[in-house]
């Protein structure tokens, strides 16, 4: 297994030995400011490494390394031909103007352009980044290597982005949930849902659940939380948030304390925001039958054990939220072929990948008599191990 953190060299050095890359830019007022950026490449046994770039004040090598490893297992579980990588810059994008963000992105790309590549490492958006930042990376990379649309995914459509990419993670969550519920003779229609997080993933999941006939009874994000036991009008909530920037003061539900949101009674709980929101302090009070991990690491190990003993079925993050990387793979394929798919094909292929991955994961659970989380990790590790051995690398 190849695991290393990249700065300005191609050496396979341990994460702790690499300081990252310093990115110094002029601010709009003429002063200079420096930020540290990282790109961790964890494993490439199954193909080019894949993973997001996040802009966040708490980005550091340990976090990025952990997320790169998670991507290795996620791509393997989803059965797309990638390894795992992750990157980021320790900054608060809200404190930067658009021109400052562009300068920072271009300097970072200049520092790592010879370490990423269409067949080496393909970045994507993550926390604090978006399609515009991917466009700047594409443009800066192309100055060194020629027009290379496949160097990043999550791009604007006008630069080779894929239809369906914005909704991909949320739609994948819904496809994953449908596969799980079918095992228990249930369907989304008629069930009740609580969704924590109403950003890209949470809002798309809520919209699709609402369209299918599920009843979203509580929603919350950093701005507030609301509850309506008769079901929240999701399109109206989306319009309210788009206009006000907040869930708060929406008149289609009653305010709920943020700490109580995850404890609302429902059939399905979907954490779509931060990690470790389910922990030993609140796990015993969770009132749901199913948890769909749309966020990364929303359930800490102690909560996992408590919930398992309560009989709660947890669909693990490395499978449940893989829709984004699957459609990123489709975007990469379209860019390499120079032939774009229509949205129906993207969604149809995404559903097929999510359905097939669930079936294989379920088989692994039955073979090893384990829960879904252990089954998913076993599947991912086995696939990476097989590729490693077939290449003749040391296991």
C-alpha cells in the first residue's frame, strides 16, 4: 500500500515528515498572507487516487490523511477504479474575497501541479470549495500541461462537468436507503425521516425523499432546526433558505433545540453534516430504526456499540455517501472520452452502482456474520488487498 503526504517532491514520505506547501498571496489591500496546503495520496493500487480539496481553518495533515484513507475504502466499496487521496488548505474561505480565493487556489495548484494528474490523482470539491474553485484548478493546471478537463471533477458544466453531479451524493444516499429498506420489506414512501444538515447533501436527500412520498418530520443545520410531525414542505423550506440563508423562522414547523434534533422520533435518521454527532452522550436517547450516514464519521465507536445493542441498523458512510465519488468517476470517464452523457444516464448508472455495491456488501456481511459497517470495510480492504497482491507489491 502506498501512503504519503505530498509537498514539493514525489518522495513517498510519511505524513508526519511532510510540512505541506506554503501558499503566499497578496490580499486585495496589498498585504501578504500565507497559508499551508496539503495533498495526501493514500493508495493507488486500484487506479488513480481520488479525493476532495477542502478549505477550512482546521485542515491539518492528520485530518487530511484520515480522510484520504477513508476515500481508499470508499472507492473500493463503490467499485470505481480509484484509490484514495485528500487535500486542503488551512484557511477560512469566508474571510477571503473572490479574487483572493482565486489567487490562493492558483498558487496552491502551481505547488502541486506535477503531483496530480489525470491518471495519477484527480481532485474534487469538498468542504469550503465548489465548482468555481475546480475551474481555477483546471485552468491553472492546463497552463502547465495543456487543456486537461479530466484533472478535476465537480467542475462547471461549461468546462466539462457532468450533469447530475450537484445532486449525486444526496441521490446516492436515497438509492442506498432504498436498497437497505427493501431488505426489511419497507420503502421510503410512508416512512418518517429526520435530517441533520441542509446543505447540498441534506437538501437534495430531503427533496428526493419528499418527492417519493417520505415524510420529513424534522430538519436542522447550523442556522437552526424545525419540526413538523405532519411533514415539512421541503420545496417551501428550500425557497425560504434560499431567500433568507437560514432555516430559522420558517413558518412550516416549530423550532427545535439543535441538541434535540437527533433525538426526534422517526423511522430513519440521516446525519448529513459533521462527524461524531452521535456519541455516548446521546446514543441511548436516539429514537429511530435506521441511521443512514450521509456525513463522514457521524457515529463515533462508542455510539456505534450502543446503537447496535439497541437494534438500530446503521448504513455506513463509506457506502451511503459514495454517490458523489461515483458520479465524479462518470465525469472523469466523460472527459476522457470527450462524450457527455444525459442526466438520465448519469442517474441510471448511479442507481446501478449503488444497488450492486449494496448487494456485494450484504454478501460480505452474510459470509462473515457481521454488521453492515464491518461488511463494508471488509469489502473495501479485500478489494484493495487483491489489487495490491496482483500488482506484486508488498502487502
